[in-house]
């Protein structure tokens, strides 16, 4: 059986890793062993934080809706309860956008929620 040398594959792998860590600092960019560990960590963080980003945006939307609702004398939970009772099926992203950009439309939704809750 012929002898198989594995140099080319390893070099290819190392070159790919070093290309991916191009923007990193210090040894994380120059030293293969450190760079490989940094790359594995960064890919894990990227995977995790794609999910965390969704959580962060939802909490931002809720904060914006709550702030706009409290200006009109209604809490976030009562607003959402009133909207659900009155059959409005707008998501939090759209509600937050209305609260920031279109105060008139958000005000009409607030009045709907107030009527449904009885305030």
C-alpha cells in the first residue's frame, strides 16, 4: 500500500483559520494555536448571540411601548390586555414603531385598549 502524506490538507486548514481571524488582535491573529481557539470561541458567541439579539430587540420594543403608554396613563400590561380583548393582533415590533413614529395611530390603539379594559 502506498504511503499517504497529509501535509496539504493541514496547511489548507491552517490557512483557512488564519484567513478567518484576520481582524483579531495580537497572538489571536498571528499564532495558529491561539487563533484557532479564538475562532472557535467567536463562532460559538456568534451562534449564541444571534438568538440573544432577538431577546434584546423584544425588550427594547416593550420598553418603547411601555413609555408611550405611560405617557397616556396606561401601563404596558393593561395596554396589551386591552388590545388582545379588542381583537388587535399587532406584534410588539409594529406597536413600538407606531409609538415612535406615528403618535396619532398609537393614540387610537390606546383608546381602543382603554375601552376594552374599562378605564
